[in-house]
């Protein structure tokens, strides 16, 4: 099942959330000029960026 270190996630989301994801994918497609953009790639990017922000916030909290 895992290809190139990838796994498949099956999740249920609201129609509203799905519509927002479609809009984000469209934005990536129009503004990043990377060729075809897939939902999985966008979700990966969002998760990676959120993870970086979370870790920076954790480091900031530890300093005090």
C-alpha cells in the first residue's frame, strides 16, 4: 500500500471544508506555477507549515 513512503488516509470532512480545500488547491494551481497540484500535496504542505509554526511556538514557550 505504501508507495514512496506514503500512506493513504481516509477521512470524513464536511462539504464546507472540502469546498475550502478545493479553493486552496485552485489557489496553489494558479499562483505557484508548479504544474498539476493535487489535494494530497496541498494538505502535505499545510501540515508541514503548521508543524513548523507549532515547533517555533513551543521553542518560544520553553524560553520563559
